[in-house]
C-alpha cells in the first residue's frame, strides 16, 4: 500500500465518520431499527452526523489559528487534549439530544458508548498517545457484536467488513508513521471493550 492509499483509507474511516456509518449499518441490520419511519431515520442521522462529524470539524481551523494544534495530525498527545474534550462534549450533546427526541434505546446506547470512548481517549491523552482511528473502528466492531447479541440479529457480514477495515486502517496509520504498533493495538482494544461492555451489559 502506498502513502496516497493510506491517506485515503485514513480519511474514509476517520473516527468522526464512524458514528454516522454505524447508524447507517443499524438501519440495514434486519432488526426493528430497519422499520423506523423514514422521517425518524433522517432526523436521527442528521443529528448524529452534525454533532459527531460536522461540528467537531468546524473547530479545527480555530484550533490551528489559536496554535492549540500544529496540524490535523495532532502528533503530540498534549495537542489532543482540547480537541478531544470538545469532541467529547459534542458527542455527549448528541447522546442527550437523541434521548430527548426519544430515539430507540439501541441507538442511544451506541452513541453513549461512542461518547465514553472519546472520554477515555481524552483521559489517556494526558499521559499517552493512542490511535483515535483504531479506538473508533474498534469501537464500531465492539458495538456491532454487542448489538447482534442484544437484538439477536445476524450482523456477520458487517462485522467481518469492519474487521477487515480495521486491519487496513491500522496498517495505513503505520504506513503514514503517525503511530507505533502498540498505539494501534491499545487503541483498538480500548474502543472494542468500551463499546462492547457498555452496549452488552448496561
């Protein structure tokens, strides 16, 4: 894999995109969520995509202008603290808004798990740097497995696709030299277990 392809995969599976991707998967999961009214699906996806993708991105130019971060790579863990905290607040706002809108419990739990993953990522960044990409993709896999158990639906193909994607993303991050191997592994495990445990047991 070349550097250009690694950059493309890093963008396609950017952690801020994964909550929206997860919601789309749930809409096509063969569960009761697939039969939600179209208007409800549209509102939920709009809330999730704006809160977890659009709004966090709008802060990036401000962070760079204020020299909070040097660039979008945020190579040092200390640079990540404010952006991750802002992202956590926006994710929590999304979870709160979905609760107020009466979204299905599976969807609110999915967003709560994602919010907790960002919080853990923020807290770990005080001492260490781990891969946010791998926290995101690991969290998606953990969430899909937990949801398949709770709703008794077969998400096998989505899970396999997500596992393959996680391997590609992990290799891409190493190819771009943004992380060490242990940062990739710890990031994936953090995301996976956070999402799986929250959705499956709470």
